[in-house]
């Protein structure tokens, strides 16, 4: 690629993890995340998303890992001080208050107390927990714990923020607030790397995404790259028309091919000029067009496409872990 090393917050290659017994969690991840962007890693439960983040945070030792994080090799201790991390299943001591937790995390990050005081107030306000600042965590709902968890991930004013399922257990208002916080972090020039199995959440905030399945990246790119290349016109006829005959008619005049899906003719082009011959041909043969529009797939559509076995056309088993075959 043409970008220099300094343009990448994450530049990963050959990231693999095999557990005892030959169970492969990651099978050679190749991934690049630009500085200052919101990057989404999506996949089903068990796809290896959390394993990748834990390798970046040195919680798990990889079987193999090449690449850099914020310009330094993955695992560099000095670099980790510039990273904020929200684990998926975090457990904070119930006897601490929200304010005490943030002081504790900040102190572990060697942030001076005088600097922590103002920072903690700002973060509690950002996550809408000011009124609960001096309440014990044991009294918090899961959504409230998630808000405080996000605040602790930002206590060190990080350059890179790793969020593992940040909206898990959060109500719709809380999910909206977290999306707004992610947008704010991006506007401040920070890089946000988040993973989730909630596709709609990623679609609203991410500029680039990667789909992880069975420990491998199946798709990766900008939202527009992934969606626009799969966009195409759809033509719907009146119920009385013979759809098989209509498909045959269109197939004689279009280059990219045509499919019949739910009584709709699906053309593999989003170019209006290329669809005109199809419309003309249908009219000449007496077919009646009721609707004609450009269809763009959603992130869910892309995900469902990624999990289909290209040979059989059947959905693959989505879990990441599988044993290495001998021989």
C-alpha cells in the first residue's frame, strides 16, 4: 500500500493463535486500521474478535504475530500506555464507587492525582454518570457498568481506543450515547477500534469494517467499497407477469447477468445507462414494470454473504475454534 507506516494505528499480519489440543482461534489475520478512523470488527460469537483484541493488549500470548500498534511492535509496553481498553466481560470491584474506580485505573496508568481529578469529572459527564459518581458499582445495572467501563478506557486520554462489545447490555438510549461518544473521539483525532456482533451499531459509526469468521478475515474495506460494489438495480413486475420469461428476456440484453429473487429481477449493475436496455426489452415483450430501483446491501447482507460457503451455498459453521488437522 502507498501509505507510510505512520499512517496506520494498527498494521497487523500473520496474527495466529492455536490453543492446546490444536484448536485454532485465529488463523493468520491481516488487517490495517488508519489513524483517526472508526474501524469495526464484526463477526458471530466465537469468531475470534475478542482473542484478537486480547493479543493486542498482551492479555493473550499469540502463536504468531507480526505488525505494529501506533507505530511500535505489538506488545510494546510504552505503547500500551497510549491505548484505552474496554474488555467485553469486565468485572470491577463492587465496593468501589465510579469515581474511585477511575482514580484507581488512572493511578495504575501513572496519571498524577491533580490531573486525574479534572479528567474524571469530564469523563463522568461524558458518559452521563455524574449523578452516580459516588455510588458503589455493586448497585449499578449492566448498562451503567458499561458506561463507567467506557470512562475508565478513556482516563489516560488514549490515542487508540479498543472497545470490545461496548454496547452489550446497554439500552437504546445508552447505545445512542455511546455512538455519540465514539463520533466525538474520532473528531478529536483518536482511532477507535471496536468489535460487535450488533451489525446495525457498526453500520452507523464505522468508516471501515472487517468481517471475521472462523478466525479469518473474510471481507475488509470501507463501507462504500463493500456496499457500492454489490449494489444493483431491481425490477419488480405486476403479479400476473411470468417472471421466468421476464428473466430470460432481460438476460439477452444485459452484460452482468440477472437473477430472480423473490419475484424481483436483480441486475448486477447500479449504472442507470446499463439498465435501460432491460427496461426497453421488457416493455417490448408486453411486461408491466411496477417498481425499478437501486438496491444497496446492508452490513447484515454483507455478513450473510460472508458466512456462505462459496462451494455449497450453505451457511458455514460460524464458530472460530477448530482443530488443526494432522498430516
